[in-house]
C-alpha cells in the first residue's frame, strides 16, 4: 500500500498523470528499447514488434512532449532522426524492470 501524506484524490491524480504519459500499450516497449542507446526511426519501427508507423509517430511525439525522449534531426538527404532517452526517461527504467519482473511472476498465468 502507498503511504504518504497525500490524500487519496491527490494520489489518484498523480497516478493518472503518470499513466497518461507512459500507460499506452507501446510506451514501455519503446522506452525499454531506447534504454539500449540512440536509435533511428526505422530501427525503432523494426524493434517494436507489432507497432505500425502511425502509432509509433504518435507515441514518440507524446513522449517527446512529456520530456521522456529526445528527438534529434540531422540535415541530411533524406533527413536523419535519432531518438534517445532523457534523464527523466532513464529514471523510468527501474520501474519498468520491476513491472516486467512482476509480469514474469504473476501475469503469465492469466
């Protein structure tokens, strides 16, 4: 149980905000893949099994707007775009690893 001095409504609001940022089906796999280092768009698209281009673009824009990833554009022809985790995004990695471990332990029988 979460214990601190916040009221239930404050806890719910904070958790809702977190889920709005990383609660999408694709956010955590993208963050996990980017934990290995910088990647170009097509590399990400090939690495996230089952995602389509439109959804990847949407998730990346959302994570960039929330300060989870950096997007760097290089003036090449065609343009090259690379994505990396920000320090804020890197702080999510222990939580994602814990959720993965929990899933291995308890969700496999669901």
